[in-house]
C-alpha cells in the first residue's frame, strides 16, 4: 500500500513537472514572438526568421515581416536567406571529418594539398597547416584581401593564387585577423582531397542526409525558387537589391538556407554528429571544431576562434556560434551546449537585429536580466550608424571647392595595375572619366571631379558594403600621372589596399 502511494505521488510530481515545463515553454515562445515583433518595429527592417531548438525539439521556426519591402510576402520558417559566414562551420566540419577518416591531415602543410598556395612569407607559406586556415591566425588582417574576390569574375583558385600579395598584418599565429581568404583556400583543399567541389561534398555529406532540401550552395538557383527573401540596403531606406554572386568565395560564405533547415544542422551539431540515429560525422568532430584555437578579448571577456566557430563564455555557460554578413542580409547562429539550446536568426537587412534578438533568447533561457535588451541594442545600432555617417561627413567637410585638375583628362587615362587586385582601366571620354575593373566589371563607375587630382566614384550600381568614395591620381615631380589610390571609407571591402601603378 505504501509503495502504491509512493508511486502515485511520484507520478503526480512527474505529471505536474511536465505540465509546468510545457506551460513555461508556451509562455517563453509567446515572449519570443512578442520580442521579435518589437524588434521588427524598432529596427525598421523588412523581415526575418527565428528558429529555436531545445533538448532536440523545435520550439520555434517562424517568420516576421515580409520577404521584400512593400510586398505582401510573409516570411516563414522555410524562407530562404543567405547565411553568409555561417557557411564556415560546414567547411570546418567537412575538413575535420576528412581528417578523422584519414583522407587529410589537419596538421599537414597546406602545400601538401595545394602546391601553389603562398602567403606574404616563404617560411609561413611552407609551414602553414590546414588547421591554421580555419581559425584566423594566418597573419592577415580582418577582411584584408576581400577586394580580390568581391563581385569578381575570378575563380576560387584564382583568388587563392592572389593571396600571396595580401600584406602581413601581424606575426603568424601570434594574433587574430578574420580571413575569408583562408576559408576559400580550405574549400580548395576539400576539392583537392575528394575530387568534389566543397559544395558537392557538403551537399552529399550533410545537406541531403539531413533533409535540408531547400538549402542551396549558390544564389544561382534562387531565381527559379519560391519563398526567397530579398536583400535590402538598410542605410538607404531598405532599398531592395539583387543577390550578389559569391560563388568564388562560396566556401567562406556561399550557402543559402532557412531556419527550418538550419535547425537540422545545429541539432546534429549538438547531438554529436547524429540525426535520427544516423551518424553523419563522429562526435570527435565537434571536439575539434568547438575547441578554442585562437584567443580573443581579455580575461574579463574571454572568447576564442574555434574551427569555423567562435567560442565564448557567458556566466559559466559556453556559447558556440557565428555571425554572417552578406550583401543586404545578416544572420546569427548560436548554441549553448550545456543547455542543449540552439538558435538561428536570418534577416534580409543589415542591422544588429540578429545578434541582439539572439542574445535576448539565450539570456531568457539562462535566466539573465533582459529588461532593456532592445533599448540597449537599438542604441548600439544608432552609435554604429552615427560613426558610419561621421566618416562620410569628414570627407565632405575636407572637400576644397572650385579647384581644377592638375592635368588634362587624357593624361589620367590609361591602364593601371596592382599585383594583388589586377588591372584597372581609366578611360577619358570627352569631359568624362570612367573607371573599369578588368576582373570585376560589376564595380565599374564614372568619375566626377572632387578636388585637385581627386575624383568622386559614381558606381554603376548600388553596393552593400560601400557607397561614397574617391580615387586620387598620383603625380611625380614632372606632373606625370604614375598611379592611383582609393578612399572608400566603409567596412569589409578595403579598396585602400589597392595601390595601382600606371603602366
């Protein structure tokens, strides 16, 4: 009798606990929807999608707002967005999987697989190992050299061959510089080892087995697909723009996916490489990719680059995650392994919404204070926008009106060459100068006189990462035009790295 009472009491406790858990889950999901709606208004963005997985169960895979500004195109859990640099985790997972299978060696020189690989220094070129490619310790500055591939007709291999001209920013393995170029190189390593492109390998090994059936490894198929979000330029009143083709840097940021598909990916990551009882990769993969490899921050705010992931600590909880920035779209993926919690936020705008809303969701699960999360996040966004505007205004204020060019337009015309970037042609047509990029015609522009030998760049089409910019022609003591230098004062694509000499 006593045993029956104990069993009955235990059953009641379990039922009560389950009911409480379900009620908390429902309340939390409602809170997340409310927070998402508030963020949609506060950030003034077209739309985004939110995915949450907890203890192996999907808590949320929903959309907010619209796929295209001004259109009745609701975002949902299956809406496709560019995930950009969240592609890097697929590449690092693939590389470590191949390592564990004995098909490549993480600690072998990159040149064992790509003999043409070269950096700024012969010793580094010979001793750079595959692991180095995945944790941003190559000695290259953050985003340095991205101007090589951006909107360029160069192939991935062509881009890698140009890396030797990118300047060194810090001692090899003695610092941090976020490098898309090294992940492009990692994608070429996958092809050298498997005979498949990185896209074919990732599709075969991960996307297809997981049923990530809407996920694409290029933007090219999107034109024939439905339920696809449109990129927008946030700083230009959410102007819709076309998708930019990133195929030549796809291993660093080329995947397009939905929150529903991405939840399958991070669910498998947190499950040690298994999905529905099938092992896609051994747990030892995440033991490597989630392991700190390159320390960032300081002792109060520790974080580290893993392999294709970033690892940080929030009040004793490890956070494994990554962000993604694409032309007109930002994304955030994060996992809290000890809570068996994962989130995915995909947006069709260029704001901090994905990071701030993701932080709110994680803090909510961890029981942290979230009272002013949105106010603080919007204030940070505003400070960033003000800094952007100030950089532009500095150039406007420095302009000297009513000046003339030092030489005739015909003297500026000609072919200019930069070892890293390639050939740039300046064409004189009557009273007009035109800038044409041999390997990247999508960057072509007209030039309008700014002051002295400096000309404003009037791009043929809008660009996500830059807008206002100038080019200055260099003259020698004999007033002969010898070269040109750029000043495009925005982030990520560094035109100032181009030092082109006139041929």
